[in-house]
C-alpha cells in the first residue's frame, strides 16, 4: 500500500487514469498533480499530454515504484521504449518495476502471478 504508481494512458482526457487511481488507492499515483499522457500533444485542444523527454521522464520516475500502462501507442514506444528492459517485448506488458541502479533507470516487466 506504500507503493507509488505512475499511470500511462496516452491520449486520454483523464477519465480512465482517474478511475485507475481510485482503484489503486491508497497508493500514490501520477494523477495527483502529474500527467498520464506523455509526448507531443495529440491535437491543439490536448492539455493533458506533457511534452516531456525520456530524460525528463526518468527524473519524474525517481519517486515511483511502478509504471502501469493502460494505453500506450507507437508514439509512446518510439519515444520512451529505450527506458524499458526488452522494449520489443514490453509492448505486450502493462506493469513495470522502476529499477534505478547507479543512476541508470530501467523499467522491468512484473510477471503476473499464475
């Protein structure tokens, strides 16, 4: 219950990530004053997507234990895939542990219990 979770939901106006944050309570999530959609805005009205670099996201993830991906598109994977262990296989996963060893951040898939 003490884990912090960064939620990714590309192109969302917030409904889905806020429902997810409610389900994850009392865990802290990125919806509290943060963002859930990363990269270039999807259209001129998109005020929810944060135009953040991979380096910027690495810095933001330092306070989080997990990344939960509800929806990620090719734009997300092209820009941030390098932060994931086995990026080509990561696209099929949804929960990642934030590992920070000697200043190098890596997102490692968490296997689901059988």
